[in-house]
C-alpha cells in the first residue's frame, strides 16, 4: 500500500506533473479520471492538463486524511482531501499493481468545503 500512497503524492508534485514521462510512468495504460470539473480524462488527455506549466503555481497540494484499503491482492483504494490555491477537493484513487509496478488506474476529484459552496 505504501507504493500507492507514494505514487499518489508524487502525482501532486508540480515537477512530476510537468513531466509527461513521469506522469506516464505512474498512470495505468487504462487510466480514467472524472475530474472536479466533471470532465472525463484518459491517460492521453490528462497528460495535456498535467504538463501545462503555471509559473504562478505556489507548489504542491496540501494533503490531509490520506487512508488506504487493500481491496484485493494488487488493488488499493486511496481517499484523502487536498487543498491548493484556496480550493479543497475530496479525492479517491484506485491503484493496481502490474509487471511495471503500482500505477493509478482510476481517479476522481470532488469539490469540498467552502470552495464547493461558492459554486
């Protein structure tokens, strides 16, 4: 489970997100995401979003409440809350182990807290 948590935290680092190779290494070929915007992403489309560099970016997201559950051998479900630029999100990810190691298979972000109430 530790490898899944470490991978999740790496994907939140601006330096990792800016590197398509680093992101690709952490995402399963069958990756799917339902973003906080409501959009659906696959591995290819999420690379365009993660590699967009924002010079005003204050750094990585703050993460609280990270917890994980082993659902089956080689399958971990992580949940946590992230905060970045004054916006909070509840996040849920599935990580699965393959011959290439632990990779994110599915991710969903949902707005939470005061930022969600403003929408």
